[in-house]
């Protein structure tokens, strides 16, 4: 520490990185709140909205079940199919336009 300031030693790969999207959204929402705007922070922390009763009931009814996580290979396959389906929808939409 020199004159009350800390020396910062960052890896060169980290220097100059932009603010993360999450922090950027948080900073923007805080600025809007300070300007008197109403902001619902749904992505950070708890939602201001109550959990709908049917959701609570289903969570309670199924809490005993073991959660099975998909393998990375399976997720890649699912993502690939999502991309293929999205592309087909775009293709069909464009075909209808002409």
C-alpha cells in the first residue's frame, strides 16, 4: 500500500475486460431507481411478485423427487436441436413472405 492506495496486479488477460452483463444491468437499474423510475429487479435477488399458488403446490407435491441433471453431451444435443428448429422456423417464415 502506497499513500493509502493499493497496488493492483491483474493478469493481462483480465485488464480491459468490460463490465459483466449482470453488473451492467444492476448499475443501470440502480441509476434508473435513483432517477425515480420504478424498476423490477427480476434477475438479481428475489422477485417482488408472489409465487403463484399452483406453482407452490406443484413444488410441494414434487419436492420428494430426485433431480437428475442432464449430461453435457445431452445438453449439447438439445441445444443443437434448438438451433435447427429455430433455423427451420426462420426459413418457413421467410418462405411465406415470398
